[in-house]
């Protein structure tokens, strides 16, 4: 299974579409800041499954939650934008939330900086900002999974 991980598109839908068409994922995780871009992508490419959360720029969007637990082929992920966990200052809060929820990983954005850390069996992953051409891929094959940063 190929999972596209995106965040912080900031109305750059054309970049998001280009990334999608390059990767052709099974699932798309949108970690907020212009979650409408993720929704519009789902209209353009409806064949994938989409999970979308809102970010600090989506404060008035009531269609989406601040966080979602996603389970994909046995991999349990916390999907959140990250602003509510103070990820610009520390990753401790988002790590503790993922640990409390018994997740294998926490996917978030907000900082616009790609980040990956494996800590106590939990992968913290920020794909960077779509507006800058940055995104991530999660490859899941049987009980093995790997997060990878990419740039177009």
C-alpha cells in the first residue's frame, strides 16, 4: 500500500495535484492548513481513500476534526496538524499523544519543515509543506512500513 502524506498546501492545489499524479497513492493523509485543497483533490482523483484534518488556518472549517486515528494494514497513525501540540517548539506533546493512543506513528505538519524521528517504537513524521513541493510517502508491505520524504 502506498500512502501519500501532505500538509500545508496553502491553496497550492496545482502542486498537490501534480504530486498525486506522480505518486498515484492508494490513500492520502492531509494534515491540514487548507484542508479544502485535500477535499478538492478528492474530487479530482476520487479513486484514493482520503483522511483529512484541519489546521490552524482551517479554524472555521467544521467538516473536519483536529485529529483522526487512521489504521492501515495494521499500522495505527495519529493524524493531526500539530499546532495544538506545540510542534514548533517541541515534539514531546505529539509523541505523548501518539503513545497514549497506542499509535505506531504520528503524522503532522504546521512547521513546514520535513521531520522524521523514531522514538520508542513511534515514528514522528512531518512531510514538510506542499506549497514548497515537499511531501511524504508511507509504504506499507505486510507488517513492515517505511516513511520517506520527497520533493518535486
